[in-house]
C-alpha cells in the first residue's frame, strides 16, 4: 500500500513495484502538490485518491516483476509475514517443510513456476523413500497437503504483493486423504492391564497417563498443565496452554492448538487426589534442593522443577510397555481410546468434539466416522433385541 511524506507544501508518495532477483524490494515515488487555495479537507481527500491511483499504477508494474527465485521470495514471506504474525508452533511446522520444498523448486523463478512442475513435486512426495524414515514409505496424504498449502501461501502473498497474477497451486491435484482408517488404541482389557501396571509406576507418571486416558488431552496440553488449572472442589480441570519444544526455541509455552482447545472437563475424584499427592511430593522435592529449584507451577517437571521435555513421556511410556509386556501405541492412542469410550457410551458428536477440543465437529466426524457407525449399529442391534417383533416376517400364501 502506498505511503506519503509531507515535504514543505508538497507530498512524496511511495509504493512498491516488486523485488529484485536478489530479494530486495524496489520502490517508486512521485511528488504531488496541492492546488493553491485547497482546504485541509480537500487536500486530505485528494491525497488519498492520488495514493490509490499511484498504488494501482505500481501494482501494474509489479505484476510483471516476479522474476525472483522461489526460495528468495519465500524467505521474504517468512520475515515480512510469518515471523511477525504467526506463533512459534506454526513457524516451526513451516520450517520443517522448507528443505524438501527448496530442494525441489527453490531455484526456480517465481513467475516461471508452472502447475505441471508443482504437480510433479507433489507426486514425488508420495513415492517410496520420500518420508526419510525407517519405513521407507512416502509422505501421508495429509503431509503432502501441508506442503502444497505452504507453497500456496507463498504464492498467495506474491499475488497480494503484485509479484505474480495467479497462484499455480490452484491447478494442482492432491492425493485423496485417508478415510475410514481405524485408529489403533488399547482394548478395554488392555487398558485395564495398563492401569493395573501403572499402579507401581512413579506418581508423576500415574498422574500423567491417568489424565491422558480419562481426559483425552493432547501431549502438549498435558505437559502444559499447572496446579492452578485444577479446581479441587468442583473436580474440573481447564486446558489453558500448551508446552512445546523446537531446537531453535527450546521448551516454550504456547497457546492451545485452537481456540476451542481451551476447555474445562470434569474428571473422577480420585484423579484430583493423585494431583494433590503430586503437589505434596513436589513441595518436598523443592525443600530438598532449595535454591536450585526452578519454580514454574507445572505438574510435570524435571528434577530441578523446570518444565518437562515433551518427548520424555513418550520415551518413558515406550520403556514401561516393553518392561511390562504391554502393547505400545504411543501417547496419542489414549486420546483415541477416550473418544471411542465416549462414543460407545452414547455421547453425541458435539459433546465428543467439545471434550477433545476440536475446532469443528466435522474434524471429529472425519476421524471417528467408523467408530460412530459401529456404535450406531450396536445401538440398533440392542434395540432390536430389546423389542422383538413377530409381524415383520414374510409369510407364504
């Protein structure tokens, strides 16, 4: 958008006409002088009109000035928009995707990138070996979609800045998202075995995994819990923050994943008894190490009182399951188990969505469509068994 600077009786109007191939912004300017006798109100009105006209003129120039390499402009987008407007979690997720994107199209000029080139890159992400992990598989359809969304966001910004006229990502076809895939989690029998074994675990982990199972909380929400989040009289717990880690920022506190992730749930009384015991245990530990204690108010801490690393619960659980001969499905499976139990208990989709902190009920339906269908089928069978009828049979003449 054009800006102005008053210079004596004249005004200097400046606007961007794009970027050089090195990523340097190019500005154009003009001078406008009010007609003698104009009032302040007339000057203000005409100055705004002149700025709009000059901005449109410069946009026309910039629309053909997108001859800058994708990586160079993408870094401009990071510094001008992402780093200023988005949270650490989102910035970290974006940065995780840039190596693949830059390797594929970073050297190409922004105004020369075609839908065909982007389509080849998107297709390559699904090929064996693209995931760079031990499985040797390609990326999941969801991860592929995230990569294209990042590229599209860069082009959307380029269109807005007048660098290019169209976003080529709109013409790219994504692989279909996985639907109906069963979420792996404990059976009721396995969950009971896990809870029985957990009775001999350190108190910290008893509390952590009891909350994971009976609250269905995300790992970053669990790590972010503070004692003040627990209402010991009403027996409710409120999700107010998340605890995350990146190599650049270390362990840091962030807002919840979505606005609806900030929620309050009622939990069994015995869970709050465990939390009270954990708080007393922390008090004793703080007294034992004195001024070496780093108070943070969190439930789950390192021995010195500082926030726990979000990866530690996963590593502990993996060792615990191996030692006890229990299946290991990761921490997120407790969230799936919690949702499944709510659904089979007859809770409607809105209630389940609210308990899980999903931003939309459609998210809950997409993830647990099969579980809802199974629960409905069981309900129909139960109704049929409870109300047997004789008049629905076909009869021969």
